[in-house]
C-alpha cells in the first residue's frame, strides 16, 4: 500500500473532518490516481483549490500521486503567499456571472438587486447547474460540495454562511465585487435588464395611487415586470447601503 501526506491550508480546512484540519494527513492508496481525484476523495472540491505543491514543486491536477509524496494544497486566499507556484485555478473571468443552486434563492435575489447577472431556478438539477456553469462561463455558487466536484464545473465556490445577509457579503468579498455593484439594474424575478420606460407607455398597468404620485419607471426587458420607487424602495436601499458600507 502506497502512502502520501497532504496538508490543506486556510479555508480548505472547512471541508475536512475536525480531526484532519490544520494537520498533515496520511493517505494510503493502492491504485494509480490523479492528485485531483485524491484531493476530492479527501473532501475538498477542485474549484476551491488554487495551487498544489508536491515535494516542493508546483504541479497541476493531472499529476499522478507517487508513494512518499508530500503534498501541500492552497486556496485562493493564499495566492500572495505562494507566488512561485503555478495556478491550477483557471484565469479569472472577464465578466462575472453566476448560477446558484436551490439552497441560495435569497442570495440570488440579493445579487440581482446589486446588479449582478444571476441565474436561479428552484427546479435546476445538479447536471443542469454544472452544464450551465460550464457552457456559459458562470460561477456556480452552492451549499453542496458534491455539486462542486462535478467534472464539468470549472468556476465554482462553496458558500460557507447560512444567513442570506452574511452570504452576500461573503460572495462580494470572495470575488472582490464591492466596486462593481450597480443596484436596481436587474429584475429580481427573472434577472432581465431593467430599462427606463415612459410613464404613458405603462400607465394602464399601474395602480391609481402610483399614477398620481410617481413619474419614474423601469421595465424588465425580459419579463416586462414594471418597477418604481414604492414603499419597498427605502427598505431595499437600506439593505444595499448596509452591505456596501461594510467594505468602506
């Protein structure tokens, strides 16, 4: 039986049993396997890994683990501390877009509220989520680490927090998005882009009180939902301010 030792750093320990966190792990194996497969067998999804060091040398996911290997596995947060190691994580996307699993409906609404292109449906199954992420170059956000381990997933992140307000802050920090937020630009129902529309063009769809007191309207270019600054607006603005002020 061959043996390799693994050390996982920083937030990668979130995926390990308590007795295997922050310590060197002995892993015994009998069959030839890639380092990617071994890392995931130990519980860490490949999209969370940024670089891998074996016996002091940088390797990629295709490396075949050898008897006696000493392996260090680093997450994104350790990039500055590992400048000489080759990245296994793909280059950052030029345009940040998301697809979310069924557990993250409130986070999807928050991302849309802040202007980020976010796909979410409560009937997406795992193969469909992985395929959307892969074919559309969308970052898959999930609370299911098994979903992140699917081979089709290149860009993905496991959301640690369970509180929706903490989740949005976590995602903004992880992907450095605070400066890219553009609130009230997307439809909260379908993710479509909102466009200013003349009052007369939608007047027959408005409640009487809105016709009397409101003159600024936006319409979703996808589902035609109409938006205006009603009683909910101040509540949403407070939420946005509270989230974005955290970075200040």
